[in-house]
């Protein structure tokens, strides 16, 4: 049985993913959420859907990814529940922006996944561990409006000499205040590649779930359900991958950083057109 931790699992895409991992893939899921009451309710609802033929299971753990103290506490609780067995995967799904505010977008969408990944790294299977970061088509759209100098760096994810945490942090500080949602998702993709370069045995990916009807996009015309948003996440979590640190579209195919590739369009070849 695979052990998977999902942040922001009480609603939307996170909840749909947790349910599918438990019911359809027989995983043990650590569903985390900031709000304990909502998180407990979500986990209980999934637990009630488990049938005798299903070997999946679920636990709820409180986690606010914008607070380091909460991440450390959740890691300790997770380690206790794992009792020496490895964590197979982490899905950094929790995010805010668009219609959902109430916090610092960069703290939640960029620094949150960074802190979760780094703190939980010691719990991951050192040879087969997976991390999936929830990106967005807003990331490539943001990069499309960047300078050529920034595009050269942000579209060179496999070049560890170009993408550094210092660059990511400086870019965030310099450009915050406008489209922080697109900025946060673009830099999350860059951090995904950086983490993959630093920890090559951990398969780390960033994915766009697609334009999904959730609380974040309410009123924006999204028509796909959260259940339809998990294809790329599950591919990067459960299937064999050709690369590490890559960004995938909602159809589970490798996608570019500098424009939003739609499902069915040619797969990105990894060539940076700005060099």
C-alpha cells in the first residue's frame, strides 16, 4: 500500500484526489487541511465510502502550509503514524488566489510547497518517493509576459546553474504586488525543477489540473469537475516518468513554461526558445 500526503484535501481537487487514491488505488492517504472541522468531515466522508473489497484507508492531520510551525508539527504526527514505513508521495495541492484570498499568496503557493517538501523529505522513500506540485496555466501565462532575460532562466528548468533559489526569491520580491497568483505558480514550477536537481532520486513534478470548477474559479466559466482534474497528478504520483522536474499539462503530457499548451497539442520537447 502506498502512503500519500495531500495538502488542502478537504475540498475541490484535493478532496477528489484523496477519494480516488483511497477508493480506486488502495492508498493510505493523509488528508491535511487548515480547518480541522472541515478536514475531519472530509476524511470521514471518504472513510464511509470504503467498501470491503477496498484496502485503502485515510487519516486526517491538521496542516497550514503557510506556517512553518504547523508543517513541523504535521511532519512529526505523520512520522508517528507511519511508524517506520516510508511516505511514498506528497501532493502539494493547497493554494489560494483568484476567488480565494485570506492570506499571503506567495507564502501559501510557493513557500508552502517548498517548506513541506524540505521538511517531509526525510520521511519519503529515498529511492521511489514522489512529489507533485499543483501548478496552473496562469504560470506559463505569467512567464509569457516576462523579459527575455527572465524567460531564459525560467524556461531552463534542467539547467541548475540558471535556476537557483536565490533567483526565485529575488524574482518574487521584485515582481510581487501584481499578478501574484501567476507569479507564484510560475516560480513553483521553477522550484520544482530546482528540487529535482538537488534530489534526483525523488521524482518531483509540477502539473496543471486544467480549468476546473472549484471555489477558486467560481463564476469564471470553468466546466470541468474536480474529479476530472486528477489525471496528471495521478500520472506523476503513480506511473513511470521519463523525466524529473518536468511540468505537465492537464492531459498528463509534458508542457512548456512560456505559453499555455492545450490538451491534444504537441508535447513540449524541452527546448528553451529564448537561449
